[in-house]
C-alpha cells in the first residue's frame, strides 16, 4: 500500500516520466549500473529521442529522484527515489508452490524434533541463501513463557531448578536450600508455581506473585514460600536478564558484489555495525510494532547511515498472535525487493507456525 507522501510524489509525474524513472530503477536493481539516455531511448515503449529522454531525466533529477554519479554518466535512483519506487511502484508477486516447498523443506527439515533455535537458525540461513544477502533473526527472550518448573534435590542443602519453556528450551539453575527443607516442600513449591505461572511470561509471572503475596504466606509454610521465590529468581536469571538472541547468517554474501574500494569500505562499515549488534537489535525491535513486511533503505535508519544498505523484515508470531521475534534480509540498496518481500513474509508466517 503506497503512503500518502508516495502517492503525492507519484501524481507529480506524467506517464512518460514514470516510465523513464521506472526503467532507471529497474536497471539499477538488476545491474547496479547507471542508465544513460541513449540506452533508455532504445528500451522505452514510446518513441522518444535521446534528447527528449535527457530533458525528462533533468526533471527527475530536479525532483531529487535520480542523480548522476559522475559527469557524462547515466543516472541512478537516489534514496528518495528508491523509497518512492518501493512505496508506490513496486509490483510484488506471490511465491510459486515450488518456492514455498523449498522454504518449508529448509526451515522445517528437522521435523517435529527440531528445536526453536534450530528453526530460527535455519530460517536465517535459508533467507541468506535465497537472497544472496545476510539473513537476520531476532528472537525475543523477554516474552518466553513457562511450561513447567521442577525442583530436584542434589544434596541436603543444594537443589536444581529445572525450567522448561513453551518453546521447548530447558534451563537449569543451582540453588541453596534452607536447612530442614523437606522433599514435600520441593514438590509443593513446584506444584504451586506450575499451577499459578504456567503459560505466563516473566513480567506476567512477577505481577501474579506480587498480587498473591498474602495468599502465598497464608497457603504455604515459610520454607516452601522461600522456594517459590527462589524458583522465580531462577527464571529471572535464566531468561529475564538474557539479551534478545540475534542470529546473522551469510555475511560473506555481501562481499560478492563488491566492485570498487568504496564498496568494500561500505561493507566493512556494515560488518562493524552488525558486530556491535546493539543498533541492529534496536532496529529489528522497532519492526515488531509493525504489521507485515517493512523495508528500511539506507540512511532512513541510524544503523545503515554510513554503509548504504537496506533491510527487509517482518515480525513473526506465536499461536496466540503475539509477536515473538523479527526476521529478514540485509543487503545492498539494490536488493531484489519484488522477490525478497514475499519470501520474508512467507518465512515469517512459516516460522510462526513451526514455533507455535
């Protein structure tokens, strides 16, 4: 759906200008090279002389949609031009049944036994392979939900807290036991936590126990109540304090299209940006608020302001339609958006189904 700004900008162009602008962008996305007036005149569906084409190109340049990389060169789209094209002129098709099967076989290849981390890693690898860019996946840990918690005594004063998440993850934490803690206290604490916290995220669990403080003290003896607190503290340590998981696959693909020293410097800057991770996590996190695929181009975001790259991302959701992560593709601004947008969209929906 085109934005109001894009619709307004597009309405300022007549049919001839739109056609010439579209050909320049298409050529850039395909080859990365500027397109000159003589070559443009040959491929246009209407009969125009190179001189007439140059006049239209001058108008497009005046609107800030195209530019000449150097004197006597053809024209390339500006970042504003790319944004207009993506918002108002991009024709996005659907994936073929074969393409869908290929994505499903790669991402879900391990069957029912595949872990969530395995699914996410394969999704990143698959997106990288099909796009020839870098596949990125951000998995939120703050929304992880508890499926089961259990206390296992190891020594008279030591126990293992076993935390099982709804996503299949398992965390173990060692805790100290108060003297006099009985096996029945361990069982009672496990039962209490499982009854009241199962299916909740960490913030929800904390809020629930805070509301039930008086009942906890009334229903449980002092040692068992301390175990309940220790169980919740173990969950905080296991999930609440762990940063979001960021998976990046296929960075080397970004080196394949390097043609000049400035391109190499651009990729080096991008690698530095990815290594720091903080900005990328923040950028991906901002995409969680959106619905469907979002496209960030060049300096529209802080992360890529120097490296001149684009990001195509979509949030993925669990079985209750909660956003639990984001995945997508990083590449040069001349990404094949028409192909990558439906690929990212379908992968996000597939991952959501697989992780439940």
